[in-house]
């Protein structure tokens, strides 16, 4: 009997172990710090290994600097560093979940956080929107951020990390701003992604479209059937929809020059033709050097994405300043976050919101556990 119970126990244990390996939650690697000169790391129950997988015993907190082609950790040299903790770790005083890798980079230090995708999404919600928005808008945000992350993970599978933690990909600032509504939005959509023809979509999204979302080819030069642009009047009541600003011509000029445009003595800025969404395709800078045509997307990049908030604007010159008035915030492709908020307030559920902004897509479940 004893032998039998031993065998039974083993047969119970082995499949459990195997399925435990198979059922690792899907993880994502996020660059949480890039080019840092030094990093402080601490946490309760911190486990550290060096680049060779050997345990590292040093006093907390850790002061990490780049040293030659490796790192100096409290003045000890290692090639790289890997850290885990039962709950979370603190990087420069900020909480992060999962496994933290600290690596020397060409410039300074790179810190990559590898964590379960669903945990990442909970932290992301309050970086991208507010979890206090109607729950259907929070759920829509969870689905598109998950879809975006899954797509990028596959696209960058051989890279050191899958996602930036900035607007370059999706904003992520650790776990300190997680809350129960963010958890709810993620859990109630657990594992759900948007697909088109069976493949996870590039679920681009933005803050506020200003009336009509943009076709992807007008921003990045590639057309996608589910990103062709839709009318969106839902964001027009949001506080952030209209913007205006004045920029001294001298400043504008120097910013354009530092982006490689040869403009000297700007006299006029003429808006060019507009896309179906109302956004400018290009504009012509009239300067003492002649006329320079700049695509509106590159103009926005040169002057600053948070300064020229969208390419849907008018401009006039008065004295030595350029006056801009515009609508919307962001590239305008895919879901409009403020529009989604309004649609959720109007009683639409997240499925309806998503199928509106990404026409032709399907909501499907991928395994997350
Ligand atoms: Zn909108």
C-alpha cells in the first residue's frame, strides 16, 4: 500500500509540474529605464544573481552604475544583474513587479522589467487613462493595450525587450498606481485581444481624435484595413479637444533646422491639403531660403509631439510669432480614448466601442494562464 500511494503521489505530482511549466503566464519585457547613469534598487526579500547566474550578496539598497562594459553594484563588478522579490521591487523608489534585469547599454544603464502581461496591464491603465472612467472604457483600454503588447512581443521577439515604457509604445510607470478598478478592467477582459483574419492586430490608439480618426497610411505609410479612420464626434465635448499656442518664429526655425530643414528667416507657413480626417498632409515654410515643403507628421515631430498636439491645425503668422489653433491630441490612429470614454458613458459596452474604432476586427481570447 505504501508503494502504491508513493506511485500515485508521483503520478499526481509529475503532471502538475509539467502543466505548471506549460501554463506559465504570458510575460512581457518592458524597458523601464534607458540611458540612466545610476540606478537604486531595493525591496523586501530581494534575490539577486549576476550575469553568470551566480547568487549575489550585497547590502541594500543597491547603487548600480555602469562600469566599463559591465556594472558596478555597490562597488562590486558584475556583467549584469537580475533581481526578483516576492511582491515588488523598488527602482529609484518606484515599485515594479516581476523580474528586473539591469544591463549595461551603449549609453548608461538599461533596466528591463519582465512581468506577467496581465500585471503589466493593471499598472498601465492609470498611465494611459484614468481607472475612474466608466468601466467599459477601462475594459476597452485593457483589450487594446493587451493586443498592442502581444503584437509587439511577436514582432520584437529577438530584441532585448518588447516595449518601451513611454508614448513610443505604451506608457508604463510600475505598480504604484494600480488600483481595484484597473484590476477589474483587466480581469473582466482577461486574455482578450482584437484579431483581424485570425492575427492579433496592431491596436494603435491615441488620446483624442478631434472629430475623425486617421488612416494609418497617412501617419506611417502603411495601410491596414482596420485602421482606415472613422468619424468620432464623441470626443468633441472633452476638455482637451481644442488647443492653441504661439511660437516665436526664431524658435520654430531653430527647431526645424535642428531636424535638418534648411529654413532661414521664416516669413510664412502655408497649410497644404488635408486628409479625409481633416488633418494636414503637409505645409510649406516660406523663408528667405525659398519654399520648403514638410509633411505635417514630420513638422509635429520636429516641433514636439506635446507642443503641436495633432496635425489637425491652422496656422497664421502675426508679427514674429506663429499662432496655431488645432483639434485633437495624438496621431489619431485607432481608438480615440476620450471618444471611448464618452461612448461608455452613453451606455455602449467595450465590445461595441472596440468594433467601432477597429472595424472588421474580432474579439478573441488568448491563453494567459
Ligand atoms: Zn475622437
